[in-house]
């Protein structure tokens, strides 16, 4: 309907140019939006206000000319001018109802498009250090990142999901020392415990598995515990593999899979970190000071220069990050999106600066970032801080065990990434309209229940009859629901372009509200066969769009609740 109105306005503009009412060189972007108050129609445009000045006319006068020049159309029942020059369009019932036919015909593909034209996009998300179970912050990154991937795929991009393992550096050394201490029977309270050791109960599990000689299957490797308390290298390799497997199990429980697992250690093994350092020096962007090697990142927008190699000869985290992103570029990903926690904010400028300093043809502002804020978990109004498994934080598995995968994913992705999130366990578990995921899923289940009832009454849905009587959907609640369904493709396109899956969550809540209102206002199981079937068609279309939207968030659409 929106596209139809835009087309009508384009026709009106052409006519007004022909009449010399408007300058022929004008090429405005026509904006048509759904109205908030249905008393003012279904859609409105401010085109007359935009063009009044270049046309040399008063806005309302130009609005009248626009309306007069509109081509005839059966899709619009009435056009009105409001306020200083807004033009409001009232959709004809049978035209608005065509969305039902479209939804039922297209099914799971409704709302999808090919606008991405198969362009390659890489999305890196979660990227947790393999030093413990995934915490709730990782869970938010997983829910947002995976939903972004689903959105981009829905609009035609070729998406690669990537997980970056920081399997090198001080945190891995601390992990190995922690497991070794447990292997030797040392507790965190003992004098021999490592200063920066990991204290979670999972370290005991790793140690016991190592001593038992278990074989761990983790993505690209199989590691068997050597059971030698003094072989720190063997302990390190086993512990990393063990926790990579644990994180993979967490992600599978969350319904998240990756195409590529990239190891930081491979950047050192393949010489890519050293090669990056050499290139930066060759380009003249480094200098020596206080025994360290610095990169002049201030030349590329950073607030201060950054240490690249420390006095002890070890590289800082910054340099492998630059090497890693150069590798992404060399793999052909001209669009890269990093979904990370807000604590990575300081790395954005320095990584981009480092990439510019390479002078490798990488555009400024590459890669893109989506940064999420922290999550606070509460129960009975009190913050939950500890996990039985991890000891010091709430894990993703804790939430899945408490409230289920669907509620966990919906809650974690339903708010803007840059807003702090309170995850209320009691709300997520409740079966009430206050629980957003329950409210949306219940709308889907109600339609399934309607179908079962129709079957039990020997009144199954007749698609052909419904399509012949779409014009009978005349109630205001029915029109509101149809208009909401028609907006879905635009919402998907906008959410994908802005990388904001919370827009899908909000749309689903709005759609569920329109559905529940309509379902409660109009009776479906009436004696009039045509009216019954056309109302069933409307609700079946709503069910389809609910399912499509929930799928974009990685959330199920249950048939019973």
C-alpha cells in the first residue's frame, strides 16, 4: 500500500511539473508514513510542506494541487488534507486486504528481499576468551550478533559468522596456572594459588578431566589429557580445548552456530603479527621511545599514540587486532561488522587508525561496530551476581536453564544494544501479557488453537473462498491488523540496514497487540462461511508474520502454550 501511494504521488508530481506548478528539475525523496491516529487515515505524507518553498506556494495550497493531480486508483478510498499541508490517505479495504493474499502466498519468504545482491558480509560476535563459561554479556552479544546475521541474510547478503578466540596472552597463562594448581591439589585459599588465578568451580572439572586422560574434541583439534601435573604446556593446550568445547556447547544450547573459528595464536604462528609490525614500520608510522615501539595513531584520528611492542619485546593486544582485521580485508570482506561489549569502545579508534596506517587501501571507518552495554540479572528485585558453575558471574547456561532459550534470546536482543539491560528472571518465566516473549508467542499459539477448533467443528479453512471475500474485512481492528502486516517488509529492511534487531522485537510486540485486540473484537467461528474463512485468513497471515519475525530473532513459534 505504501508503494502504491508513493507511485500515485510520483504521478502527481509529474503532472504538476507538466503544468509548470513545480520546477522540472525537482527530484524529491517522497516520504510516506503510517499514521498514528487512524482517524487521519492509514498513511500520510509531508510532501507539500517539503516542496512549498521551491514551488513558491503555500503548503496547503500545494497540497490541494497535489491531491487534484493524483491519478485515479481503486487502492485509495479517500484523500484528505490536514493541518498546514499534510496529505492523508485512506486505503480501500479490498486493496489493503491484498497483503493477506501476499503473506499466505509467500509464506516464510514474506518480508525477505534480494537487496543485498549476494554481497559478502562478515559478522564477528561473542569472541570470548577460552578461559571460562560464557557469561550473560557474551549471551547478549550472541543474541544481537546472530539476529543481525539473520536480518542481513533476510535481505540478500552472503553472511559469514565468525568467532575470534583470544587463545594467546596473559589470560591463557593464568588459565594454565589455575588448572595446574588444581591438578596439584592447591585451593584458591592456599599460599601456592596463582595471583591472577581463575577460581570458578569449572577449573576443578578441567583439572579432573586432565588427570583422567580424557580426550576433548574441540572444533579443529582433539586433545588428550597427559595427566602430568608438571607439564604446563600440555595443561594449557588441554584447558583451552576443554573450555572451547564448553563454550561451543553453551552456544549450541543458545541456538547459535559459527562458520569460522579464528585463533589469535594462528596470527603469530603464520607470521601475520610480525608482518603487520614490519609494514607499519616500512610506511614510516612507528617510532621508538622508552624502549618500546609506538604507532603514531594520532595521525589517523586517535587521541594519543599507542604502544605496539612493549619493552619486554611482547606485542600489545592492539597489534594482533590490526593484523586480524587486515586478514579479514584480505579475505575479501569489504563489509565487516564487529558486535562486541561496550568495554571495547576504546579499541574502535585505534584499530581503525592502525588499519589506515597500513596504507592497504582499506576505507576510513572500516570496520563497522555494534557495541552492547552491560546486563544486570535480577530475581525478586535483587541483582543476581553469582553462578554455581562459574562462581563469579551469571552464565548464559544459567539463564537458559532458568527461563529457556526463547525467553533468553528475546530479552537479550529486544533492547537497543547501546542501552543497559536489566534481565528480570521472574518476568521472563511468567506466563502473562507483561512478559513480552510470552505475549508474542501466545498470539501465534492462539491462531493454531483457532485452526484446531475449526477442524474439530468440521469447518476447515477454505483458502479459495477467503481470497474471494477479502473486501469483507471492514472492522477497524481488522484494518489496523492488515496495515500492521503490510509494514513488515519495510521494518525488516530498516532493521537490517541499521543493524538493530530490537526493531523486529518492537514490531512483533506491536503486531501481537493488534492481533490480540482484533481477535478479541471480532468473532471468527461464525455461521457465515465466507466471513469465517476471510477472518481465518487474516489471522493465518498474522501467524505467518509472527513466525517470520520470531525466526529473525532465533526464537521459536510454539503451537501450544
